[in-house]
C-alpha cells in the first residue's frame, strides 16, 4: 500500500480511532524494519479441516524476544531522542522487548515486573541489560513504573501509547501483504494495543474484514470494559495467561475495540491449554496460553466462518518455560486433550 493510499484509507476511519492511523503504522513499519523479523504467515491444512475454513497462522512466536511486543518497543524507542533512558512495567513480554530494544539502541532501561513473573522472563530481561525492579502485583508494577518515569526517564507503556500501537499494527501490514484475501483475524487481547493497531490497518484496507479478540477468563479486562462501556480495573489476575493480564485497558484501546472488533471471545484456561497442546502436537509450534487462546476462541466462533473465508490466528508469543509447560498437566493431563 502506498503512503497516498494509506492516507486516503485512514480518512475513512471514524474520528474516535484516529489516535493511530494507517499512515502512522506504515511509518512505524519503516522505522522498525532494520530491527525486527518479518514473521511467516503459514496455512494450516489441519486447522482448516478442523474449523471448516482456510486457516493461517501468523507466527509472531518467531519474532525478536519471542513475541510481537518487539514491534511496539522499537517503534517507541526509535521515535525518542538518541540516548534516552526508558522505564516500563510488564508481566513479561513487553519488559523483555523494551529491554532488548534499549540494549540494541544503546539506551539505559529499567523494567518493573511482579515477583510472580516466570524466571525465564526475568532472566532474559536482565540478560538484555536492563535493571529489573520487582513488585508484589502487576498493578503495583504499573504504579511503580509510572512513578519511576521521573528525572528524565521516559515511560514506555505497553499499550497506552501511539507509537507502541503503531508498531504493533505492523503485524496487520504483513498480513495484508501476504494474504490480500484475508476475511477474519483473531488476536489475543491484553491491554488491546495489538488489536487496535492491526485492526486499524486491516479495516482501513478491507472494511468488511472481521477482527475478533480473544481473552482468557481471569485476564479479561477488555471484555469487562466492553460490557461496562468504560475502562474497568481488575484487582487480581487469576488466569494462567499472565501476559494477558494488565489491570485494565485504556481509553484509546477501548475505543478502538468498540469500533473495530466483532466481539471479544473469552475462553477458559483449560481450553487455552488444550489448544496449546494441539498446536504443539499437530502444527509443531509452541505458544503461550496467551497465544493459543486464539485457537480456543476460533473453536467457539467456528459457525461464523465459511469454506470460502480466510482466517488468520495471530500467535502473538511463545515465551513459555518448561516449568510452566509441565505445570499445565495439572489442568489438562497430557493425552486428555
């Protein structure tokens, strides 16, 4: 898509979601191209037969740091003055991404994470060169992250940020380039930045395309916000999909979800783990529950898809420790999925 085409398409979008436009997403794509992987989009015969439509997997598990978050991190940091100091709060993937991007760009980084963060996230974040601060809860991490953004440190929010959302939207640009006939996309929702970004660019190019969100029960702040018609805060995240678990969404991403999404499908942890096992055994990809929930959501939504449709499941991250994978057998014993 040319800059002129994206500008024209952006003008067709409702004003409420012009906080991030297709033009900004295209610009982010140019900025971050030297630093990220252009991830594959592959058709799955197995899932196509299972769901009765044409199913494709967008393999963001192969992205730098193992998740799509590297896109938003590089988009934000490359828009900052050289030598900036950055701070971010995260349950895992965003923290790793900011730490990695800061290391590549030569910027000092502080990452605030809850103590319950899996060791593989903590170790990787430290290995990328960031200073890691620990809190008791994810809510406390967000609060400390905001407090720490003083004295010249720039806060890099995981989703309440135009540049971050624009970076995440480059997933949508790649989907459009690789699958111009796309009719449906299912993406996971934590804070909603990925859905806002890819939804904006895909709906601009293909207004009839349908964007679906997926969350797990106990980390479903977007579904709750949509039901309430306002941003709501979850005091505790009870789902095993911790990387879907910010305490709340934000006005920008809620407004985008209200305009762009068909619905947000909430699945159980058990369903997400069963989908994780299936993807590993039959498609040979290992995801987090925060990504496999898209397949679980597709199972719920399969009556909406025809044999002529082209459905993309965004597998947003694969940073799963062996300890966590082993622990899931308590939810779904191996062989019973």
